C-alpha cells in the first residue's frame, strides 16, 4: 500500500494517524495544516507541497508524508467502514530522513566498474531520492529511472533491454518487482548478487545466485540469504570479490604446479613397467621426494597474496574450467 495507519483514542473520540509515500498519501488528503489551522488542500497548495517534496528528495532525503483524521470512537468497539477505507485526511507535512552513505562507497563503486561488475540500484524510495543518492555516491550521472508502476507495464524483453543500459535504476518497487528484475538479469546470463535487509527483500535474496543480507537486517532476510554481511558495508563485498578472485588464481597455480611436476615423474615409471625395466626408486622413495620438493612450493602458491590489478580484469565466465589448454 505504501502507507500505514494507526488508530488512537483521545478526549474527543478517536484519531487516525497515517504515514506513507507522499505521492500516495497526498491524493488521500482534502485538507492541510497551515498556521495552526486546517485549510483546503487545493491545487495551489498541492503545487507548493510538490515543490517542497522535490526540494527534500533533491537533497537525498527519504521523505514520508504525515497526515491525520478525526473520527468517532466506533472503531474501538466494532468494525467501522471509515477504518477500512481511509480518506479525507489532513496533511500535517513531510518528514525527511537522512541515511548518508559510508565514505568508502564511492571508491568501492569505482573498483566494481573497473572489475566489470555492474551495479543496479533497486529501491522502494522516491525516484528523485534514488537519483540524488546515486549521484552522491558516483553510481551514475543521468540515469533512466523506472518506477515499479512502469516496470509492471513492461514485458520481459523490454525489462531485459532496459537492464542493458549503462545507467539504469528502479524506484518505488515492490518485492515482486525485485524478483522480476533478478529474473531478467539471470536470463541475460548474468551472475546476480542481491543485497537487502528487510522482509520485502527476502524473495529477491532467495532468487539471486548470491543473496547477501545485512547483519543488522531482519531475521527473514538473513534466513533467505546465502551470506550475512556483519558490518553492513558495501566495500566489504568488493574486498571479498578480490579475495575470491585471488583464491581462484592460487588454486589454478597450485594445480598447474602439481600436475607439471608430477607428470614427468609418472611417465618414466610407466615406461619402466611396460618395458620390464627394474624401478630405480621404490614407491615410498618417490613419495618422500614429492614431500620434500612439492609441499612447500605448493603451500606458497596457495597462500600467495592477490596480484596487483586483479580487480581490473573482467569477470571470468561461469563455464571457464579450472585448467584449460
């Protein structure tokens, strides 16, 4: 619904307080508070409210509209129609919440771009808030922002084409919309990682190849995810990707070394067996030689630190083999 209402008893009867997305709540209002009095929420006042809303979202604030309505005390005793359909509200104003990004996020986003990792912003916030936050962290400059309503009017192919754009973001989306976006990315052949912390993120976390829940998130999100990010820091994900690439490269080095050093030992012994030539060394002696010559170099290769510029390489294909000719 994108809004929430609570019912409270007071001296005159009862009052309903409502908070929610401004674009949803404002059409439900017929009055507003101005100078301590209730006045008509006409077209002029609506335009002023929209200007104030745009100014707040332009400062990367997450904005909630707050309204109320007096009602009779019947809802406390029986199921009342006016509680089922809330309308004729009085707008109190807007509440702006600031959730500043961590200072290391712009650098992490730059590393992702160099590593060939595409970041797509998917949020339930206002489109202009999404635009302002994206610019602040260096994610994009002038993106195409698709709202949840627009997304639900697009077919699957159009969504896939939209995701191919360099600068794209999604705002005012529902949990089902997030699932749709993840499905489209997977159909494009992408390996999809989703981050989230709320109950509404759980379906997308489960659908993604890698679901990453925030440590401060809900239990539902954590249960649906594959990984829990304890420090809630996006830069930690980038460091983990670099470490993962280093581990993969070290495994390749280790395996290549072991095979290249042992195959030359095996071939002569196969020939000795076929030709009936006595073995120059016993099996135990061969294992002793391998233990002395292979163990330390292999361990060194397996623990080698990441190579410089590892994050500047494009991602490897999921079909790439560990060893290739």
